[in-house]
């Protein structure tokens, strides 16, 4: 039985993290653990990225999280059939006893991140336990819900942060001193290790500490919204009352916060600049990307600023017309929200200056990699809009006020690799 669906700790406030029997690749049945992993589904996105991962190994997790078939329903059926077959063939096996899992990532620059993976009780935002900070797109939630229903599994953990530096962190550190269950290095240069915590006393120490904390969704808003939808579809208690998460204590392991950039299809840079020239200060920068980003960071210290690219140069736009902002940015939100670059981008530039609907997937692509955004804009004759990242505390403060930021406002990382541990809801 999946113990994560039947917790007796229903009265406890704060985070409720339960052990579960992890579903993991048998390293003797796959080419390498690195070859079967993937970034989270919303980072891969593009078909060429899916193809690359599929070619890495016939059992790459991307075949489950982003199944490729003729229709969305065919894709979810394909993923469910694939998951069942891999379990039947022993490609994926269930750990013998439930546990929490300590997960570590580190790179060659000295960055180390550790957290604990478990099945977290799903709670409404009104409870103030798990705080979302971004809006979601209903079609994406519907797509993830269909996939989770078909597979009856949480295929990849969400990334949540909390600030504790207490007993849970001590248990995590102690676990990381033992030989790991697995260790692998992915093609991005990150080293990954996983341990299990099965001792009831250690599990209880983690649970007791976390019960006094709230968490911020760093990555996985659509999957959390999916958890909420699926929980509502099932009578409690059930395994659907819980969802797979990675909790990182940022008091010990601060995350990197990066911006997510926009690629505006069909809008040439010249047209974009013509439209903004009466509303923003515009400066052309004939410098490399790194220097242009430095100029953006300097400008962002004193107000809203963006870099436009796609014509072989960079164009810094800043100092927006205050009257324009007053007319276009909603006044019924906190000042910190109104001052966000993402707010001004969507409420002012996209909606009123460039007249591009925010929900138009045909016109707007959201891309994490800065250089890739610029390169794609130049190839397509379109406009790349590069943003400066938001500080984590600004995100957390707005989330505590119940204020959501525009979608795709932040990129917290490093994100957990998908494929190292899954949660099947029928175990």
C-alpha cells in the first residue's frame, strides 16, 4: 500500500511530507542512469529536445513525461502503456520499503544543492502552507492531469523551497555522508546522487521539523495545480491527496533565480523598436551578450529595463513613461507587483504597445536559455525580449500576500533531473 495516501497526521499544520516506495530505474537494465534522465518536461518542450533525449536511450524518461503520438490522448495512452511495460520488464522497479529520499546536485563551480524528496500533502493556497507565485495556463494543467490519470503516477518531482536550517537539514546532511543509492553525471555537467531515509526515527524528525514551515513553489506551478485538480476528483483518503516534491532548504542551499525570456514570433526588431521609441528610452548596444546583460543589470537597479535582440545587436529599453505605466498597469496590486519587469512587459509592452495577446502561444515562446533565445530570434527575424531576474525574497513576499506574478516570471534552479525517482500511486 502507498503509505503516502493514508497519513494519520491530518491535524498537523505546516508541511506534511510522507515516505513512499520509490519507483526507480534498475541500473543493470539501462545503458546508464544519465542517459535515461531528462530536464523537467517544461524545460524540454521543443520537439528537437525530445528527439535528442529519445536517442540517448530507448528508456529515457522523456517517453513518459512528453510522449510523442498523433494526438494528446494517444500520447497519454502511450505513456501509460510504456510505464506498465517497463515495470513488467524490470526496467523500473519499486524500492522494497517506503522512505524519504535525499537528493544532491553539484557542478564544477562549487555549487551544491541538497533537498529531500517525499510525498507532500496537497493543500489549497488559502491554507498558506504551499505558496504559488505564478499564474498557470489551464490547457497545460489539463494536459498534465490527463497524463497523471493515465499513468497513475507522479513522474517527476516539483521543486519547492523553505527556510528552516533545523532538524530536517541535519538529517539530510547525515544521509549525504553515507554511500548513495545512485550517482550519475548528466550531459550538462551536473553530478547527481540519491540516498534513502527509511529509519522511522529519522523520518519522524524530518516530518516534525517540516510541520512548522511553509514552502514556496520554485518550479512546478502547473503540476501543483494538476495535483489540486486530481485530488478533487478522488474521495479522501487516497494516494491522490499527496504529490511528489523536492523540498530544498534555501537557508542552507540558496537557489539560483534566473529570468525566463520571451521570443515574439512575427515581430521584427525594427517594428518593436518603432513602437516603443515614444514610451521608453532606447539605446543600441553593439557589444557581446555578456556585456549587454551587464548593461541590463545596471539599468534594472533603478527601474524597469529590457533587452531586445534579433537583428544582430542588442537594444536596451528602460525609463518607461510614468503616464503610460499609470494607464496600463493595474493599480489594485501591491507596489512590488506593479514594479515587476514581467508585469510591465505583459501589461504594458505586450498588451498595449505591441498588441500581442499574452495567451497567444502562436506568438510568444518562453525560453530559459539566454543565448538560445537570441539565436532563435535572429534565425526567425523575430524579437527576443531578455529580462533581468527577480530576487527570491521579492517572490516569497508577494506569495505570502497571496499575489501571483505573471506566468513564467522566474526560473529557479538547478531543477531536479527527471527519471531518478518516480512515485507510482498504486504501491
